């Protein structure tokens, strides 16, 4: 009796799997799959083995020799370069050296990557303010932080 039930359950599961894999994918389904894949990538890239309430956090970028260091208390950001070559630059370059909050509570600010390799979104988790943060390797003028207008006019 147990074996018959197991066989029925496995047959149903296999049928659903085969039927689902043979169903055509329309543009809306493809769009949803693409968005979910992108969001999964963002979630994976923002997960880190760091204390969430630490004063400083390091964030990976898609540039192999650049990290972003965030002061989670006040929103200041530095671009961190590293290299194993002696003649290459290693060090930190400020992207935002101005404090964005008076209260120094660790974990207040966090960074989220975007689909643009050079841009991150800085979020003030206490009040929802956001900034576009852009880093650059060779062009100092391309490094900036600017507020994202959150006024909604529908």
C-alpha cells in the first residue's frame, strides 16, 4: 500500500515537472524571470558575513580591485583600492566625506548595488532618504554622491 502511494506521488510530481518545463514562456513570464534573477543577484551580493550594526562595512563592486567602505553611522563613503602589484595604487579615496546625519548610530546607513556597475544606492534606514553613489577608477570627476528626489507627484 505504501509503495502504491509513493508511486502515485512520484508520478504526479514528475508529471507537474515535465508539464511545467514544456509550457511556452511568453514575454511577460520572461520579463518576470529576468527581474527575479536580477533581484536574486542583488540579494546575494548584498548578503555579507559582517556585523549588521558595525560602524564600518565593506561592499564588493564588480571591479576586481575596488571595494566601497561605508561609515554606517553617518553615510560617509570611501572607495578602497587594493592590488598585489607593487606599482599599482592601493589606498582609499573619499566619495562622500560629508556626514549625512548628526546621530552616530551604527547600522543607520547601508548600500545597495544597482545594475549599473559604477552605481550604488545609499539608504538612510531611519528616515528613507536615498542617494545615488557613483565610484570611478580613473576619473576623479566621475565620483559623486547626490540625493535622489523622493517627492512623488502622480
